[in-house]
C-alpha cells in the first residue's frame, strides 16, 4: 500500500484529479510547479506548504507553485 503525505504536480487546476484527491484525503497540495516531477525523485524527503504553494527539499532550496491548495 502506498502512503502519501502531500501531493505535488507540475500542472493542473483546482478541479484537477490531483487536487480533488488531495482534498478528499485531507492532504496538502501544490499544483503548477512546472518541474516538480523532473526535479524531485521518488522517496525524496520534501516539505510541502499547501497554504503558501511551496515545496522545499533539504539542501536544494525551494520551488513555488503557480497555484496552491
């Protein structure tokens, strides 16, 4: 079974599948990062701030999504 703590996607709006699933499960989500699936790796530890639309990884700085929620 896969365990998630947040959702981070390159694109999509508030009605996107990723946003809906995140809301249904009470997970923070950042959409519109543009490069998250290229920059982040599977299993990498990141901090997701769904309120501010920010994703940060230790030692790698911070990325901001164009959309949040």
